[in-house]
């Protein structure tokens, strides 16, 4: 298992502008520098955000990898959901999904609660 | 001289990066409380502000992960995140390597803390600073507790780190303030981002405001993960701030869930003698 290598690559891209530039111009050479399985290499290249999430990539790394590929926030969340549908539950790490009503429904519920005499401090 | 301030606040990247998507009424009340905290700290004229965060792989990674770290540089750059993502421009912040070193030496009397002569601020520090706006004369001292990559130091060690920071600050002639940043319950950067365990958060902040050491340290990481998500591991920073307040009770200035910001947005402090 080389999840560590996947995460290390993303970590280095996030923090090093030169590595980011190289990733744009010589992606294969950069990927060669890490121990990656065939599946991991393909998921990184595509990029397949849903599969990377299912593999166990930490969301604090993955969200920046998505942003690097100009994937907008709600699209990023949707791609992870699609990954769960296509590939099954998260295989490793601490970033498993647990089930959630979604931000729009949650916002609507909170707004209704506030109208009925909310309990938020400071409001 | 004795630590002049101990407070806690949220730091989620959505607070600035996704500001336009939040309910404006709640958002503006939160921002106002955040800015008030900054004014309160500036009024205390601190020489240095320790920002104790739970950074997210900006500097520290699983190749060499410190449980506790303190910055020791004369300047820091940040945020590391793209401006398009965080909506905070990159800049250089003033540090004080000599003061950091004295603080680190004293902290090391009881806690084995790593030091770092370079440190890129991520949203965990940059978002709070965006609202707190410390005076340009105030040196920043970043500090960190690993809350991201398990194994994590147990909660009682986070408490010990807070106590050690307090002893170190008290022993120095400078006026030092502390702000700890983190989320309470949250499932950040997952498909469940936005989910918030409101009751869990209220109970945690009740324990925090009471500065109830036993109750704060009674959670297991398995319980936190189950009830408050992996983001809940960041309560370590709040726990350290309570320890640094040496038994003082807390005041919660603001606390409300904002799903697009992924947390119960919180601003709270413990008035110090
Ligand atoms: Fe965080």
C-alpha cells in the first residue's frame, strides 16, 4: 500500500510552487519520484478525486489537490460522493463519510430554528 | 509577566473562502464577534501573540510529525493556500526568534516541543489573523498541536502543553497573549462537510467555559471520532487554552453553526486576573 506516497506528493505540491510548476509541465517525471500503484498513479493523473478520497487521502490534502485542478468546492464534495457510489466505502485513514443531510437542507433547518427563537449565542 | 490573554476561535477556510454563501445575518454577527476579540487583544498591548493552531499539512507531515511545535523565526509567510481558495492575500508576518527561543526553552522544562525556524501559515492561523488584526508591532509566535495525522498526543498532554506555555509566558518580561484556534465537531473536507453536532459542541463549550479539566479530558479519541468527526480532534487546542488560563472561567462571546463554514463558529475567551 502506498497511500503514504500519494499523500506525500499532494503535500509537496501544496507547499512547493516549483513542484507545482513541474507537475504542470512534466507530470510523468514528477509521478515517477513517488512509489505509487498503477491505480494510484491513474487516479492522480486524471485526477479522480472520488477514487483518491476512497483510497483514504486526507481531505485536508485532497481539497487543495482539487483546487489546484480548478474544481469548485461543491463539485469537490460531489466528486467524493460519486467516488463512494463507484468504489465503495473509504478504505483507509480517518476521513470516512458518515452521512449528512447536506448544506442547503441544513441551512434551511437552522433558519427555521432561528425564526422559532434560536439559541445561537451572540445573535 | 503573567499571560495577558487566553482565547479560542474557529479557523475553517470557508470562513473567508466561502463567505458569500453563508447566511449573512449569522455571518456578520460572527465576524463582528471575531473583530471584537481582536480589539480586546490590541487593547492589552501585547508584545507577542501566540497563535496555537491545528495545522493541516502546511509544514508538518507524516514523514516527521511533531505532537507539539513552536515557531522560532523573525518572520513568517502565509497563507500557504491559493488566494482564490482562501480569499486572503499572501503577506509576511513579523516574528521574534529570540523571544520564541526563550519561550521554547521554558516550555521544554515539561513538554518535549519541536521548534521550527520556518513556518508557512495555513488557514488555521491566517483566517484568525484576518479578523484579529494584531498591531504590526506585535510579534507572532505560531504554535501547533498535531490534530490531523494519528497517532495524536492524548488530551492530557494537550493540557500539559497549555500549562507549559503559561508557565513559560509568565516567566518572561514581555506581555504575551494566546489565541487557540480549531473546530469543535466537524467533518471537514469530506462529503459530510457542513455536518455539525450542535449538542456535542454546546456541551464541549460548557465544559470549556467552566474550565473543568476532568470533564474536558474525559473524551476518548474513539468517542470524538464517532460523535464529533475527525475535525473534533482539534479540541486539543481549546483544551490547551483552558489549561493556559490556569483555572479561569470562560466567556463564550459567539457560538452558532454555519454549515458552509463547516463548523459551529465560535469566539470565546477566559479573562485572566
Ligand atoms: Fe482545522
